[in-house]
C-alpha cells in the first residue's frame, strides 16, 4: 500500500508541476507574442498633403533644423507605447504640431526617425501614421 501511495503522490506531483510549467510557459509565450505584435504592427500611412497645415509647417521646420516654437521640440521620443518600430534610444525625436485655438502644446506631434522617416499622431501617441510625401 505504501508503494501505491508513493507512486500516486509521485504522479500527482509530476503532473501538477508539469501543468504549472505549461501554464507558466503559456503566459510567457502569450506575453512574448503581445510584445512581438506591438513591434511588428503595420502602421497606416497618410499623405503629407492630407495632414493639417500646421503639421506641414512643423515638418518643414524639422527638415530646416528649426527654430521651433516650443522648448520641448526635438527631445528624444522613447516609444514607450511601442507602436513605432523598435529602435535604439535616441533614434526618435518629437515635435509639436500647433493646434489652433489652444494655449498649450495639445496632442498633435510629428515624430522623426534618424534615417528621415516621419510619423504623425493626432492623439498624443495613441496611434501613428507614417507620413508619405
């Protein structure tokens, strides 16, 4: 009877640990898939001509190297939302797109990449569109 009991306990432990390992692995795998999906999401594109005129003005200033109306224009954009393609720290920089009728920076931005790609967000980094010229 002791052998049977020990055998049964061994089976329970073995399957219990195996089940927990599967649950752990599934959770880890799911988390990894979510991160990967965020990094490989296909961004929509928008033609520069269809953006607000203030966005076109901001992009022109970026390409000219300034001068910019807001002190935070040109700061490093860290991509914490992980919507833009993953790059090293310092790769992206953000610039304010003026919003008529408000006295603060508002939600609109253009984010530039080192190699000359530009992204527009009208909702403060909740979504981005790659700008086509």
